[in-house]
C-alpha cells in the first residue's frame, strides 16, 4: 500500500491510524476523507488499519464480537488495552469482571486472551509508526478506540518524541477532547469537532515549519497554538473530497480472512440532523457540536457513489448520515431507480414517519436496509422522547418495510423519567400481533449520553445523580473529575422510570418474537392475496384464529381504510360516503380487531395485513447488510 510520492520518496508525511476496536468490514470514513484532503494539498499521507491487523492476531470472529456484540456500557474493547496506557496499577475489580464475564458469555475466555496479546501488538504498532518516517501521526477515535489509540501513542512518543501525535474523532468532541489532552501527555494536539479543514491546514503549517500551527480554540496543543476564532462547521459538503480507501483494501487483502469479508463502503451524504436541530430527541447524544443539518447536493451524491463503485467495484454503501435528507428521496434514489441496471445497495437511518410512497422510491433506488429510529410504540413515551411520531406510524413503517422486502433494525427503549409503566404491558400484549414484522434487536434501558438533553438538561427532565458509567473507573483509573470530562456514557436516576420487573413481560415477549423469526420453518406471515375473484388472508402468527380467511370486497375496503393510521369514526364515515353501510363497516372492524388484523390505540387503528404485491427487494438480499458482513467460516 504505497503512499503518495513526496520529496522524501515514498515515505508519508502523515500517517492516520484506525485503531482497534473498529469494525473490519468497511473503511474508516474520517481518516479516508482526511487522507484525500491532505493529498489535495500535496501532502503525502497513509492510513494505517491497525484494527484489521489486530483482528488478524486475535481471530476474526472474536474481534467482530467485541466490536459489534459486547455490551457498549462495559467498554470491553477499551478494557482490553487499558494495561498499556501506563495509568496507575488498577487492582482487580471483581464487580466489573463479573459484569464483563456475564456480558461476554462464551466469548469471555477469548476476551482474556485478547488482553494477553496487546503488549506485543502495541509495541509493534508503535515501531511501525516510528519507522514510517511520518512527522505527524493522527489517531481517529470513536467509541471503543480510545485505549488502543492511547496505548500506541504512548509507546510511539517514547520511540520518536519528535513526531507530532494528534487525536481527533467523536471521542474528542467538546469536554472529552479536553480531558484526553489534560490526562494523557503522549498527545500533542487534540482536534475537537470537525477537522476537515483544521487538520489539513495544521499539517501544512507544521510540515513547513510555520507557527502558530493553529489559531482555532478547538485545537488544543502543547506548543504552537494561539487563541483565535473557532472554525465553523463545514457547510459546503460538496467541497469535501471523495474519500481515499486504497489503504483499507490493501490491508484487508493481506489478511488470512480476506475471503470471508464482503466489504461495504462507508460514505456520507449529509451531516447533523434536521429533526434534532428543531426537536432534539431527549436520549440522543450524537452530533455533540455539529447538530446543524448540512447536505451534499443530489448531483454530488450520485457522482461520489458512481466514482467509488467505479474504483472499488463494491456495490454496498453504508450511509454514515444520522438521518436521510428528504430531498434525496427523489433527487438521489428516484434517479437511481430510473437507471436501467443499477445494483447499488444502501443502508440508511431514516425518520420513521416516512410515507409508503417515499419508502417505495428509496427501495426502488437500492435502499434495502434501514434503521428507522422507532424506539417505542407508545405515544406517551414517544412524546417524552421528542420523537415527533406516533406509535401507530411506527407500526405502519414496519408493515411498509415488510411489504417492500426492506430489512429494519430497531429497538425499544425504557427508563425515561415519568414514563407510564403500563406502556410496557401494552407493548407486550401487542407483540403477538406484530410477529410477522422484523423483531426489535433488543429492549434497552436508556443511557444518559453526553450531549443528549437527558444529560445536558438532566434536572429539568427528571434525571439526577449523573456519574460516568461504572466501567470508566475500571478502565481508566482516573479521578472522578477527569472521568466526568472523559466519559460519553453516564448512569443516573430517572424519577418514576420503569424497573426491570415492569418490563420483564415485554422482554420475554420480544425473546419469543426473535425466536419465532429464527425458526427454520420460516417467518410468520399475515398477507392478503387475490385468487381470482376471491380475497384470501393467510395468517400463520402464533395468535392466528385460522390460517385462512376469505374476505369480501367490502372487507378489503375496510382494511385499506386503515393502511395509514386513522381514527375509527373518521374512517367509518369515509367508507359510508363510498357506499358501504355503517353496520357492515362496524361488523368488519370488530371482526378484524378480534382476528388481530387491525391494531387499535386511542380510538385509532392501523392495518397489519401486508400486501405481498408491493415487494421490490428479493428475499435473498435481506441478509446482505450494506455495511459489509462476514461469511461463515468453512467447517473443519
């Protein structure tokens, strides 16, 4: 993986590091974009994927488990590298070890083995960086990359103190960046917030010997930094370069597990959140200093996707966006849908009140997997979250996704201050009605993450006694004040929140829902099909009164009246205007409620019966996650 040529031959001026534990199925977007931005200034740069190199040592499946499935609040990935940060010796924390062992289950022996590998790995990684000839090494750290980055940086500083060590990424946003800078002297500079402009400008000045290297107060440095106005968020996203992914694919190609990886391409079409800029969801800690919504033009998005596919021949695209730009529905996916042959496949986060017609457009344009941010099916809890959507709208979205063949990733949150406890009993009662839709991945207690309203406005929202999640002390062994600045996840008390006992029936119902979808006999179904002049509903859910129901045309009209959530009285009046007698409508509604074809909440109802003729995405693509995936290992 040769770097750009410069006046020192092929030795890079800047090396950008992706440390463990970052997934290996897709490239790192931040360092790839910075590498391209540096190249545009004539600066030779290289991206070093130490995450892939550590996965090679540890074993792909165990590495992937730690990245994707180990509980986030345990900070397992950071704990593995903690001994190499040269913090004061931490006595064995029996309580933490017990929680970690329980959370990792059968993978716990592997986690302990991983901890035994880090000393040699850190030493060799630092030696490679010291020998690279780079004058600047930048670590991008997000989620559980802190400790590995700090450990490698510490050893590098010992080997080559003249190298400028820079930290950036979401773990460096706001107070977290300040805490890293204050507590870890191996770091020379910290870039808080977006560094698309500030880091390349810094590198250019540093490499030329010009001082000060930065006047941006969001860039912390031990020398060569003077106060000045902050750099505003990047507003013209079209001006950003197309990311450079060559080093990712070169590194992946050298592994023993390359044949098992189906890679995805990480890209962005927008930053920030247009909903959060108006109504910040109370639990959301994303976009700490960059909530303002900014977007690439449809023309640039299409050009970038085409360019990335042309170079890498990877048709899978994982959008880093926190929310889909509504203007891209027609401007991007409508255009892709009109192409005669387009095999691109996308993952996107969306707002769950997108209309079925909008969902159909994006499905035709290649969106096969979405994360719709459902979080609850109860209107009262959704209002506490500031979600701006109703429970029945969320259910309509699940039905629409099933009809289109689109995979959905979603969960249910609980633990909000002042939440109605009966909401979770209602959720549990509804589960059998919904088991033909994609099940939630989990039922989770809400975290109080930094930058979220539940953290920033804790007292006003009913949260008290905020402390860094217990794992931080076990990992970092720093004073409380330092941890308060460093932590992203916090624990606290939520006044009136539901307890585990309250939600246990729902947890058990979700487990049954998930089990039903893993059943080898196939997913349950609730579909309406036409057989000549006969309308047939096939129902294989566990609550089905009969597997086959014959409907008259008027019955079908009643069901269709609730394709969108509707007040029962209003829908009845509209059906009467269409010439269907009120007693016929009332009888049909009662019958459909009894059969579980209609779900009723607060005098409104939504149709649960799916129309299979709407299918766009084939069944074979349902497991093709556009962010890349790992093939099963061959049987020995």
